């Protein structure tokens, strides 16, 4: 099996995921994923697609991720891994889609408008 290349995005995070047959190593920005994401919740987000599809310890994953915060980065990696698993086997798609892992979350930060302090907040109104 050759290397499978996919992309995952969330907010302003972009994760490039490279997956190949292996022993289950996940490298994020040249570090072990448990070192890169010390929080257990974020580690479980990355392992979630593998656990759903019963493919734990079957693929080595190398990820380059940039932008955003650690939660957005973890979710971008999760989407990239899910897309890579579907490229390996189309049979895995229904299980991943049912769990909502194949959908790119479109929510982004709303831009600041001129004449306002923030996106929706207005300056205090004075009647007199």
C-alpha cells in the first residue's frame, strides 16, 4: 500500500495527513501525538476514527498541522484521518459518517465590522 495523503480543516487549523500500513504510530509535527497533545481528551479525539472502524494499530500516521489552537488542530487531524481511512476502504464510510466524522465543521470566527468594537457588539448608545 502506498502513502495516502488527505487534508483536514477546522476553524483556522489545517492538517496534512499521510497514512500508510504500519504499527499504529501517530506522529504530529515530528513529535509523538501524546507528547504534542498532553490532554487525554485530545488524544482520544485523534484515536476516535481508528476505534470506530476497528483499525487500531494497523496504520502509521504522519501529520503536519498548523494554525489555530490545540482543539481545532486535533479536530482537523481527526477529519484528515477519517478521510484517509475512507480512501483505504469505502466500506468504512457509513460508520464514520454516522458519527459525524466525515463532515467538515464550517463554523469560523465572524469578522469584526467597522464602527463596532467586535463582530456583533456595539458601542454604548447615549441618548443625550
